[in-house]
C-alpha cells in the first residue's frame, strides 16, 4: 500500500462519516493502539478533532503525558483486529504483535502509523480544558496520509457491543456546502 | 411510525456510528432545522454529546439563546430532505414546510421532534466552555425516542460535498466492551 500526503483541508472527509479509529500512542518508546469511536471534527483547517479516551485506558495516560497520537482509519478487512484491540489492554500486551499490525514511522510525531490502515492522521493535543471533566482532548491534525487507490473505503462504524456497521453505497446529492 | 421511549443508557448506540443528524431548535416560538455531522459521544449515562454548530448558522443563535435542541436521526429515504436542509438557511425560510418535515411535540424541551426520523433525542446544553473558541456545545440527552421497528437503520454519513455514505451490512464480533 503506497501512501501519499493528503492536503489538510481534506481531512474532514475521512472523519465526518464517523468511522471507528485505531489510535496509536507511544510512551517511553513503547507504542500502543486502541479502538476509538467517540470523535468529532471541530474545524476544517487546520483540522481540529475532539475525542474522548476513557481514563481507564492505558492510551489515555500516554496521550495525556506526550500530547501526541496518530488516528488510523481501518476498513472492513481489519475488523477482527479492531475488535481485538478494543477487547484488550496494552498495559501488559504488545497489541501490534498480538494482532499483526505493522508500525510505520510517522513524520512529525513519535507514535507510529499503522501500515494496514488506508489513512493515517498525525495529531498533537492543542486544548485540554475538557480533559479533567470528560477525558475530552482537542487534537490538531498536523500531517495526513492516504492510500489514493481507496476511493470508497469500507469503514467500520460501531453500533455497540461488538456490532459494526460496514460502510455501504454512496449517494451523491446537490450540495452548496463543503 | 409509533415511537417508544428509549432508555438513556442505549443512546450511544445511535450516535456512535456517526450518522448525519437533523438538529431542531426553536427561537421565539419559531422552529428551525439544520443538518449536522460534527458530533461525538462524551459519556454513556447520562448521555453527553459534544457537537459543533457553525456560528454562521441561524440554528447556532437559537441554541446559544435557549440551550435546547432535539437531535433527530434520519435514514436513507430522507436523504434529499437532509441535503435540502443543509443547503438552505432558516433565517428566511420555514424548512419544515419547504422540505415536508413534520414537527411533533417534544416532552421536555421546546424544539420539536421530527416525526419522519426514526429516533429523536431531546437535549439541553450543559457546558459552554468551548463555544467561544470552537462553537462546540456539550449537550445532555434528557429524553430519547425510537421507532422500535427499525432494527438496522440505513443512516446517512457525510463524506463531504454532498456525498453521503449509506449504512451497509452489520458485522457482529466478540466484544468485552459496551
């Protein structure tokens, strides 16, 4: 999978449909990955993304400490790995090895990108005002990568308790908006 | 479409997959509706939802002034109405009449529910700390309604510029999480 840089103005198109993400962090040189669905776009450019990482997650500690993560967008063929990441903690397990995910170097942040995901968004925390009350971080996407061969990604959308909706057909309707 | 009350603990299942929502507000007794995709779950129960309403939208003023809205979840058959709502302003137009949407009374807030949407979430603003910088409101869902006959809703997910992904098949995978 050969990826290219994606203009930051296009990032919202990846996240606005609401896919499950794999969030990578790195703490003390040790990378980790978790599944995450509680995210929202907050600005087009520079792209801002708000997200909640449960305080019970090992990844929360790493994001809180380092202020860096990568949001990786998985598609249908990774569904079992995504569910596996969601069901285990990285506190005592190397989830990259356990689920056969390949870490690839990011360009501007320490956490790795996941090679198997068709898109990767390198992020830095820019606002922590709602972390204490809601574990809600505001991230700025500083660099985006995409596999340009994926036109209509079959992303995963969590309906709760392990039920994942897979992206279906696309309707194209008249639009005045972005 | 006969709706019943949905336990608040189940609300996350409706929003976590990331569907486009129709947000209804009411200002001076006049209801309005807009399409919105920038939302994220922030807590299971009571359910909290963070969302961005552009400051250019007439609905922003109403939500800011009244602190109340209803999040309505449309499905595929409403796609043209959703795109229409997204392409027009309620400042000078009655969008309910223009797009053939039926307002139905909510039980705890002033803005109407949309009868044609299979689920309706009555909300109050509970945190405005990020409104000034990002137009980001934290809402609490105080009452939820659902049409129990809709098991796998064909929700709409905006990919940008009028391209809407329609919810496809469901995978059921092992889960330890909610």
